[in-house]
C-alpha cells in the first residue's frame, strides 16, 4: 500500500481535520504510565516522548509545557513524498505558528498551538484551495 507522492495532489487533497481536545508533549524514563494513552511515542536517549491528551497528563501527574491542537492531513501520503511537510510548515510559519509534524504510515499529523488550531486549519484549507486552483 503506497501513498501519494505528487506534491500538487497531496496539497489539494490533504483535507485537514482537527481532532477534539488538547494534546501535550511529555517525557518519561520508561513506559507510559497507566491511564495515559499516548497518540504518539518516540524513543529518545533522554527518555520516551509521549503525546497524550492534556487531561491524561494532568490525571497521571505528567509535566508538560506545550499544549497543542492535533490536525491530521487525511490524504494518504507516501513516506518518501517530498515537499508536503515543507509546504505545510512554511504556510503556518508565515502566520507565526509553530508546527510539530509526525508522519504515520498513512497520514501526516500536525501539532500546533492549541489556541491557534482553528486558524491553522483555515490556513491549511486555503493552501489546499490554492493548490486546486493552480491545476
């Protein structure tokens, strides 16, 4: 199952979707604590990075400093596609928004400042519309 590689198709077909809730990045020295259901895990030498719902972090006593909204690009992008992350990050950066990108097997996932998640969604939808108009 290979995803899309053509940047123009990826941009016009990305269909960004905002998940409900607030998500936070945290780290633990071992496994995720019981009661914290991570949506992302990344093993680093310093510890296991988790992205979890803010309420899970609060309930389990996990510390965090960044509260994010989670946007999924619904297009099935290939892991070796070139340019999608750069185009999305540039669009958000131009508006002064940070963006933490995680690539899953099927989709790209963006974690943006929670208070600006709706704005990020609008910017991405506008980027997709421009890509559609350019074809």
